[in-house]
């Protein structure tokens, strides 16, 4: 259990922060960039949930927010020598996302055009979350080039952006209110 009695510690005033292992690194370290982007993603999903109240998507998004804390915990403990100590993203979290994507996608019409981010307030917020998820994924891939990242975590963040895309289409009246790209329309 986490207990936070004091919010400021002054230990980061020198530009470093601690991983869950206690190792201190510069706040600009790729690992902290990945953790921070996952945190930002979680905040954007919190904003999306303001428009999702009372929908099936809200429950899914609540589970995803919890998963994103698991992902942050996963990233906060580097994998060393293949050991999987501490909390890690696992295959069942990816499988649940895939099942939810399939369930949402079953009611959608196939796409005939690219979609512009927008439509309903919920869809617009989910598209924003999708773009932050993609940035988190790029940062995690960059990190993985230097030190190993849990491969299931990489799969999870990739699948999450797919979920957010399908959930945004669902929020646009099942895709009927999607804003379609019209190539060259304003030439």
C-alpha cells in the first residue's frame, strides 16, 4: 500500500528522481519521460471520462486508468537480466483490451475514409488520448533501444491506442457522426 503523508520531499530539487528501485536518475531520463507520458495519458483519459459517465465506455476507461498505473509501476522498475520482479503488465490485460476492441468494433461500419479527430466531446477527448498513447508508445520504444522494457507493456500501449480509436468511433454514434477526411477539399 502507498502512504503519502508529505507531498514535497526536496529530493528532486537537484533535477533527479528515484525509480521504484531507489536508483536516482536525471528527470530527463527516457524512463522518466515514458512514465511521465503514461501519466499524461491517464490524465487525458480522466478528462474523457467526464463525457463518458453512464456509458459502457466509462467502465472500460476506469479499468484502463488502473492499468496505466500498473504500466507506470512496470516502467519504474527496470528489467534486469530478464527478471520480472514487482508489478508488470501481463498478457491478460492485453487480452481484455482486445476483447473490448472486438466488442466495440462489431457494431461499427467499416471505414471508407480516414477520420478527423472530433465529433462528440467524448470522441474528441478519446482521439486526444489516442495521440498521447502513441507518444507514450514511441517513448517506450526509444527506451527499449537502450534498456529492456517489458514486451507485454509495449504490446499493451500499442493495443490501447487501437482501443481509443474504436472507442472514439463508438462515441460518435457508432461511427455515424465520424468527421471524415476529404482529401484536397480546401485547395
